[in-house]
C-alpha cells in the first residue's frame, strides 16, 4: 500500500503524462528540465506513456523532441481508444492510418451516422479519426483547420458519415462549432448517442466522443494489464476534464497548478503549473525518494 500521507514517497513503475497544459508549456514547447526528468525515468527502467487526445504521431514527435524515445515509450491516444508502442509505430513508418496497437476499441459506421445526424441538426460540424482513412471531415472550417494543423496527418474532406463506409471504424469523433451551439447541444444529446460514447469537452469549440465510454483512465488500466504493471504503481499527471478518470485510477494522481478545480480536488497531489516545470518537480522528487 502506498503512503498517501507522503504522496511523493511513492514506488512507481509507469508515468502517464498528459500533453497540453501539463508536459507542454503554453507555446507547446517542452522545457529541458522536463525532458531530462522524463529521460531519467526511462533510464531507470520505468515506462513512460504520453496520454493524449491526439494521433500517435504527435506522441512520437514529442518523445523525439525530448530525445527520450526508447523501448518503454508508450502512448494512450484519441483520449483512450488506442494504446500504442511508439517504437513499433516508428518501425512501421509512423503511418497516418492502419497502424498496429497494443489495444484498441473503435466505433462503427452506424454509431457515427447517428452522431452525425444529431450534430448536423444542432448546426455543428463533425470530424473523426478513422482506422483506415486517418482524419476525415465533413468540411474544412476554421475549427477543423486547427485539428489539421495540430494533427499533421493526411485528411479527407467532404466525408459523408450518414451513408457508405459501412466497414469503417473510428477511434474518436469531434463535434465543432461556436461555443454557444455546443453549450446548447450537450444537454440535448440523445440517450442512444450517450450509450455509445464517452462525451468530454476539450475546448470551448470542441466536444469529443470516445467509443464505448473509453477514457484515458480506462485505457491506462488496459495498458497496465498488457504490460503486467500494477495500476497502483502508476503516477499520472493532468490538468483538464479528459484527465479526471486517469487521475482517479492512478496510484498517484497529480494535478497541475493550472488544472481545473475538480481535478485538483480529485488528485493526491497538486504540483506547480505547466509554466513552472510542475511535471519535472514531481518526477525529480519521486526519483530521489524511490532510488
């Protein structure tokens, strides 16, 4: 049993790191202090997993930026619907689609067609990450352009979710539009859609739908099962709504100083902000205490 009276005196085997607002500074850079701390964790033989709503190529890029890619570099992607071995992913050529996973769960074409009918009726646009076609969009808008820029993957526009593509599978879908339309839409989502998806707000203009109630937290449990790691020996860092289950499930849940209040309340420990090297501060202390 871990000693929660001294949360940083903690034996750990895996570190799970959210990106935006956590490992990344506000300009999307990673400090050298944080990168050094991640490299030290991996050098000690422990696993490091980036947990993100993004495509796996984003996780790969950030590991390479830290000069930390190694045999224990992992990623939970699409906010919990896929778990990736990043070295294996790189050996595949870091493909935009049809990449291997350690575990995955996807939505089918019928589930996306139902979701599309409801988002369209609300005046929202839908885009999704498809298993075989990468990023697919109904149309390119100012909101979807943000996704295209961040994802840096091939995309297909004028995608029709309502018909065709019967065999297609999707890692996640995102409804985009003005904040007020998303505010109005969320409480009106049908029970059928709610039964098929975990729904999370990741931005004023983005409402995400993750297949079959997966989350970063449930995917972390799946990852631990694959690796043979006790979830109680995981330390997880986050700042936002989509990190909440992960923070609760981990043996040590760490909220950033810039995290939402509900995440801070659920966490075992609150560190400094993403601009103050909050991740590095905790990892350095954990390494001192556990070595």
